[in-house]
């Protein structure tokens, strides 16, 4: 009996999560200077286009968690978790893929920032985001002295040998460049 209740609760949670993620589906906000497009974009809501096409084009970055989210969304929309076209994206091309409608949604490690809602840097377009479903952070690891140098943003004296690695085109990289 308990396993039946747990199963119902788990299914309800997946449906709730999937429906909240649908809000990241390529809803583009108007910009003050629109970029000319070589093709005419379909003005219908993305969900309507996806339903007509019969599958969700999911931009992901090779994480099983990302794939599970896309499958959950496909299950909510079509009743079939296999109605997904997988498109690998990277931090440097993910928003361009979304802007060019090559993907319908991004289920990748994308940081939600106000700047990306208003005008994302690589595309000049604004995007809508779902409620957060994954939280991460940034930490410095290594020699205690050099960690302290990184935390205090010092690069001289004993800190001169400090090197910090980050993923290019990520919000963590942008923070470190400041």
C-alpha cells in the first residue's frame, strides 16, 4: 500500500516538474533592436509548434539528468517519453540554438540571470526561464593559501602563482573575469 502511495506521489512530482519546465521553452522576449533573421519565424507558441511536429527538440549537455527532464516533458506533452529529438548544446552555443529555433528547450546547466531574461549576451535576445530545478555554486579548491588568495581576489606576492580554472562561456567564468 505504501509503495502505491509513493508511486502516485512520484508521478505527480514528475508531472509538476515537467510542466514547470515547459516555461523555458523558447519564449523570446522582444528586444529594442531585433536581429534580422534569414527565415521567417513561426509566431505561434512553441508548445503548439512542438505538438504539431510530434516531438520535442531538446538541447542538452550530455547529462542523464537533463535527458530525464526532457523525457518527462515529452511524457506530459505527448504521453510518450520517447518523443524527443536530442540535440547536444554547449555553453557557448546553447542560447544561439534556442534563438535559431534549432531546439525547443534547453535542459542543460544554464544559469538563470536577469541579464539573460532581458538581453542574453551572445544573441542579444531575452529568454524566459522555468522555476529553478538545479542549484549549484562556485568554490575554490586547493592549497589553503591560494584558496584564500582567490577568495580575496589577490594576485600579487604569495598569490602570484594562483591559477583558476573555469568552463569558458559560463557565468562562473564571467564572474572570475570581473
